[in-house]
C-alpha cells in the first residue's frame, strides 16, 4: 500500500508473521526514479527475502525496463499493479483501468515476463466495472503469459472500496488457473481469514488495511489457522516496545523532519481504537521533534498500562465512536489525496 508499506513497516509485518510483503509501487516512468521518494522505495537494505517490488504504468516497454531496473537493484519478485482505482492512475490508463484493455494487458505481461529474470506476479481487481467482470479472462491471459501468481482484490475498479467483496469471483479465478491465487479484500480478523480461505480455495490471503496500526494481525491469523484458538492481543509493554522500534526505523529511514510528519498516520492507526487514543493524538499532533513524539508515545503507553496489562480494543458498537471516526478520517484522507498512490502512477 503506497504511503503505508514502506521498508520499516514491511520489516515489522514480516517480523510479526507476514509471509510476504510487497513494496510500495514504483512508477515505470524513468524520469521519476531519481526523486527522493523513488530512491527510498528502491532501498531494500536489510529487508527479509523475498524482496517483491510492485511496478505501475501502462507502456509495455517502460514496464519491462522498470522490471529490469528493479531486478538489478535487488528485486526478487516483480509485481505489476493492475489493481489501483485512483482517478489519476486510471486517467493515465494504468492501475485497474488497464483491465478494460485485454490486448494491452497481454502485451504488458508478455513484455515484463520476458524482461525480468525473476518471477513476475500480478495484482488485479475483478474487472473494470460490475458490467464487465473480466477477472477470469485476465487470469487466463496472465497464466498464458507466464505470470507466476495472481492476487485478486474482489471488487471492480468502479466499486473502489465500496460494497461487498466478491469472494465467488475469486473462487472462480482459482478454479480457472493452475498458478497460485491470492485472495484480497476486507480480511480483518482470523475468522475472516479462515472463512475466505475456505470459501475461495485460494493458496494464500493478502491483508491490507487491517494491518495498519495492527501489524501483529499476521501472527494472530497464523496462530488461529494453525490451532483454531485466538492468540492473546499484545501486552501494553510489548506493543510499546514494537511501536518504539518501528518509530526508530521510521525516523532513520525518512530523517527527522519528514519522519515526524509521516509517523503521525501510523501512530493514529496504532491508537485509533485504544482507550485514551484521542488525547494522545492531540498531544502527538503538536509535537515537532522525534524526541517529543517519542515522549508522547511513552506517556500514552504509561497511561494505558494503568488500565490493563494487554491492549484492549474498543469495538465500534461501544461509546468511543470518535476513535473510529479518526481511523475513517485517516482512510478518507488517504483516498481523497490518493497519497503517492495516484500522483506517481500519473506520471508513469
Ligand atoms: C492507502 C492505500 C494504498 C494502496 N496502494 C496500493 C498499491 O500501491 N498497489 C496495490 O496493488 N494496491 C494498493 N492498495 C490496495 C490494497 O493493496 C488492497 O488491495 C485493498 O486495500 C483491499 O484490501 P484490504 O481490504 O485488505 O485493505 C492500496 C490501498 C490503500 C488503502
């Protein structure tokens, strides 16, 4: 997820049980490769293998060059983005807008598979719109072109993030092709993970937004799938220590000035459903240095430790509706700005 799954966050998720994590997308347009943002996205130092880099664009030749360029810089898997619904990406006819042009999809996949000396995977939606759910055709094209695995977010481009996920379409894709299929969309709990695996028969599941502020969801899902029992939520002390380490990596990766701002969204997610989260966020938003931010986090966890030994999440049905609104607000802001997700691919 652009603006979220940077190297520090991917490393944390892998440490906490994610079997696999893909980089934020890198534009196929070489003019953008020299920017600070691209340089950070191309930096995989210390990352746990396999290093998977997602590329976005619409020109088969540029995408093939981008694949080679990223393999030369350490990518062990190249993933192609045909799942992004952001307007700017789609206006540039990249992301999920590509799904409407099956001939172009075939040309892109063939060119990238030929150019890359590593496995190439593809991320799609179920089609451009509810009137044209062509995921089955795209899956066949992908398999024929030599794509190694396919991730399906079970919504059409037009549906964006609204409405139910079409797990039946994902199941049909799985039945259609022999390559591994990964189901994605609205998997937020261990039970949902188990249910999606059962309903679709897929080889793996991909978790996106539910990992924001809750990277330990991966070990919770893995534990539940293995034992049928729930793993206890982290203790307050463990969560504090994990978040402190995440912050240290984040500060290191972005540099103090930028990191204080970019860490806020993660801290907003970490605290969105926790008692006292609102007070923490107003304190945290006033901080301007990493030392102040770190101190605000420590004060928050000290207060939380007085409430319980473990993290207790307040459910939406309870009274802390405003905490939930905060999370929704953060999501909305991401989508409305399209963060880097839209802007970069526009230029791709
Ligand atoms: C902020 C944000 C950024 C995203 N960026 C990308 C991206 O760069 N590439 C991609 O394939 N999907 C991207 N996605 C889509 C997610 O990978 C995923 O398909 C979608 O959120 C549905 O899964 P979920 O319900 O588990 O979040 C993004 C989603 C969000 C919320």
